[in-house]
């Protein structure tokens, strides 16, 4: 039997208040509410942005050190810039790869628990890994919206709004945020393939007619 566990953010309030000295508890709650709303409505962009910056900085430092060792100040600047850009794109790629790995492992575990064959689990894992890579943006949109909803629920509960109101607000924010992120993803321009077909015909009088047809897909 598979047991699903969901993140519990109830202890985050106390930890945050202990680490941020002099910060009022109400301000800490507002910060976490803002973070929950950002996750709901722009979580995909937030995750990718953080991954881009973090890996970009790491590889930027490495590139700057290598460039400075060989080309001095110019190498420091160029190596840092190239490393940051390359590292940023690598970070986004790792996020997408992570979605595929997580979904593949989930599919492998589910299939393995429902059947006795290892091969079935591997096949399910590979299939869901590919699905996760292809639909990574959609999974990130829904996943971050759900995560933001859980965070909002715990914050509002800690603020004393009660279970029913906290749950209602959290569910509404998560659903609306997922819809907004998915709609934003669907509105992105997709590559349009244009095909031109030229046909030449000659009638009985010897006149030639050329017809060009353009199609987009």
C-alpha cells in the first residue's frame, strides 16, 4: 500500500522567527503568504529563475577563475559571463530533467507495487520519465501551485483563521494559480512551419500558369 505524505510548513513559522532577529511574527506571516501566492501564480518562473541564477553564479565563478588564470582581466570578465550564461541554461535543463526523474521514479514505484515484475516497473518509469520531460512546464505549473497552496494553508492556520477558511483560501489560490500558469504556458508562441508548393500547368494554347500555395502547420 502506498502512503502519500504532504509537506508540513507548520514549524516554519517558529524557525523563521528564531532566525530573523527582531522581525515581528506578523511580518514573517506576511512574507510567507507572499511566497505562497508567488508559488501559486508564478512558481514555474520562480523555480526556473532560482535555478538559472544559482547554477549561473557557480559556473560563472569557475569560468572567471579559469579565464583569469589564462587571459588575465579580460579572461576573468569573459569567463565569468560565459560561465554564468551556460550555467543558467544548465540549471533550467536540470530542473526539467529533475521533473522527468521524479515522475519516472514515481511511476516505477507505483508499477512495482501493483505488479510483481521488475520489467513492468522499469517500462512504466521510462515512459513517465519521457512524459515528465515533455510536459515539464505543465507539471511545474501544477506542482508549484499545489505547494503554494499547502504553504498558504499552514500560514493561515497558524494565523488563527481556522481550518475551513484556511483550506478554502488555499484550495482557491492553488486552483486559480495552476490555471493562470497553464494558460500562460499555452499562450506562448509556438514554432510555425511554413510550406510552399508551386505547381506549373500548360493549357492547349501554350500558355503556362504557375500557382503557389502556402500552408502553415
